[in-house]
C-alpha cells in the first residue's frame, strides 16, 4: 500500500493481469496486427501466455517496452508459455518451470515470484493442460487434466506460503475438474469471486468453427482480490488476435501479504 503523506490516504496496489493462448504461428500474418493493437489498448501489467512463438514474443516486447519476461535456456519458455511483467511495477525475484505431467513437449507449470513497488511479493504461475483429444485420453478413457491440476496445486503449495498472494492462470482445456481441485486447495476463480457468470473463451470467429467452450481461467489465493474481470472480444477489421479470447482481471493486493522469501535464483 502506498501512503499519501499530505492527506494520510492509503492507496491500494492495483494492476491488470491477462491470460492469453496465442495460437502459435497459425494465420500469423492476419493476426499480428490485431494482437499488437490489443496489447497497445489493454496494456496488461502481468501477461501469461500459452502456445507462444518467437514472433509473438518479439511483438509483445515491441508493443509494450516496459514488459519483461523470463529468459532461460529451457525451450519451454520460448515455445510453450512465458510470463511477462511490467518492470515499472514489479521486479523479478525468482522463477521456475515444474514438470506436472502435461503430455505435450515443453509444457510445464511456469512461475515467477515478483516484488511490487508496494514492497509485497506475488507469485504468478501459468500452465496449458493437455487437450481432450490427446492419445492417452482416448486410449485409456482417463481425464489427464485431473492429475495435472492436482500436481499444479501441490507444486504451488510448496512454492507459495499461505500469506503470500498467488495468481494461477492459463488454458486448462476444461471447466470442471481443474476448477474443483484448485478450489479445494483454496483457490478461487475471478468470475466466482465477483459473483459473475463465467464466459466462454473459445473459439473466436471466423478463425474457428467449433462449439463454444470455457477453457481459459484466472485463479487466485491469499491476500489478493479481483475487482473486475472480463473475457474480451477484440477485432481489427474481421480478425481477432487468436482463436482463443483473452481473460483480463484487475487485482488489488491486500494488506498483510508476505514479503516473500529471499532471492534463490
């Protein structure tokens, strides 16, 4: 919290977070202008992405020069997911990529610990759970996202103390079991926390013609609360930035949050 010395007012630390599946390089020439415009208008302070490509990463950093990302030799940070943060509001403390049994190559539970200009720390994590059409799910009649969600919850429990705020967001490819498991572990989603009905996030038209699904979520736990959340339909001309819709949520860090552990990177 920032304090105005002249008036004695306490100002909450508020920031905008976004999760976005960027659809790799599919129809990139048609989507890159809408993606740039989306970023320039929305200007998220925390951006978690899935299905990342080098072209999209370069565009993100060019459109929003204040953003930083994890730069690590592990290829998943470049080809699967990454976490971007506004360097004017946050500083990186440590990061990691945990193997939580996601079937697709290079996908992990990616996380960063940031310290805000208010002095409070925050853990931000993202994952892209396996698609329902994966070979194991078809052959064994098993929902692999149950185990993936449980392992993510366990990993975050070991990384984040109860008094430190954590955001966990991404493409869960599911709207039942990951939510059930994470809620049991103390997480809440941005829609339920505000008493709002969740909105479908896939697909966008005209890029995809499948039935609507609710795949992308933003979850939180600890001394942090959402104040506004939405799924955004965004177009430049007839094209959206991706075949998924982004979820954007404004969060407020509450008092009493942990200062976080010392840097261990």
